C-alpha cells in the first residue's frame, strides 16, 4: 500500500486517506486507486456530535441503486474501529477537479473562477439535475434508506431536522462553552415559524455544495460527502446549494474581491428547479434562515477547532466566530435581500 493522508482541500469533519492498493485474489494480481473515509479522532475537536460511517456507506450504496446520480464505487466498510482505531470505509478514487473551499473558489485563481459564464451555467444546471434526481426517490417506501428513516418522525421530518440542529448547537455549547445569542435567536424564531405544510419528504443530500462534487470538465463525476444526509423537504438541499455560494460570495466581497455574483443566484436556481421538477418552491425565507443557522453551527465548531490547533483561548463570544454573521442577522431581522 502507498498512501497519503490529510484533510483534503475541502471539508474538515473527517479524514481522507488516498492510497493505491495491490493485492492478489483468485491468483490474479490486482491494483486500485482508492479513498478511505475515516471518522475523526474523538480526542480532537469534532464538527458533529457523532459520525455514523455505516449510515454514510449505506446511503451512498442506496443512491447508486436508485438514481443516476454519480457516486464513487464502494469497496468495504470497517465499522468497528479495530483496524485503524476509528471506523472507516473504502471507495474507488474518482479523478476530476473540485471547486476549492480553502481558499474559496470565489476568491479567484482557480478553474471555476476562470471558466466562462456558459461553462459555469452548465455546471449550475448539472447541480440542479443532481438534486432533482435525488429528490425523485421514494425514500419512505424504499427499504434501502431505512437508516435515514429511523423510527420515523410523527412530528414531521422538518421538525425532526430542526430538533437535531438545535441539539447540535447545544452540544457545541457544552463542548466549548461558547454561546451565540444570534444563533439562539434564529433557532427560536425558526421553531416559532415552522411551515405548516413543508411539502413532500425526500432524500436530502444534506451538504449539497459544489465543493462536494468531483467534476469531469463541468459535469459531475462523483457526488461525495454524505455525512449530513437525512430526510426532509426539497428546499433543504436547494437552498443549501445557493446559500453556501452566498457565504463564499460575501467573504469575497468583504475583501473587496469581485467573486461570482451571478453564479448560483437563489432566484435563478429556484426558477430552474421549478421548471425541471414541476415543484413549486415554498417557504424560501424560512429555509434561507435555516441554512444560515446550520452554517453558523459549523462555524462555531471550526472556530473551536482552530483555537484548539493553535493553542489559543476560544472566545466566549460565539457571534464573532460566524463568518456569515451579516447575512444571518439580516435573515433574522427581515432585511436580507436575495
């Protein structure tokens, strides 16, 4: 085995091991370029309270069986932690390119930023197609998604989703002692204003960002990172896709960089998705605020991790850790503009 390990360019929630493996099976010498997804060390500062790699593995397998969405070919799941000290699974490596998160692709000097408008439009359309394909699966009727269905959700899957996000935030506070009055206000507001009819329950990829796709040219070659997969209304993914770009665009503009202001614009994406699926997008402002809260929870954890790695005290002012503070504030007070 030859390998290299790091928290590769995008994502900090788990480790990724890239390696080439040679072995003999039935007398034949075989070789494969592989990737191992490894749960984080519990002694470190985790982004999420738990990492169910078995559920991720089975979700990818179910997506491969029920949709045309490209996902990596799975090899093996080791769920005990006995081999590497943490659970992991192995899948085939997919060659291609990924829009960078660090530094964000909106900062320039990368293949997506340098592409033409028509090429970026093609990539945007391809992402909408991925979501439409995922959302067409009847997850509650298909037993392959039983781990996501769990015990069901008598209160509704969107309510269950929000409850889990509140638990994520509360767990973060217990871990770091850092509170965010802005996040707490937003969570209270979201609970008070839950949509009466959130719409049909679909498979939610969870982290539906272009940074979680390996592209061949401008076409998706592999949709990766399923640790946030769940059930809920279509808008969870659709709004996450657009708001995630908004976070990176706001970061660029804060540094007086042009960014990509016309890319993944919420109104354009919504219109294209509605045309593609016939679904009328609902409760857009609620879902925008919810996406902003989930990003804020992630920033609280990555801020705690950065302080841990640097050996510096963590500020008790959680709001100061929110790189999306301005847009979340505007969503809470009703002044946000698409």
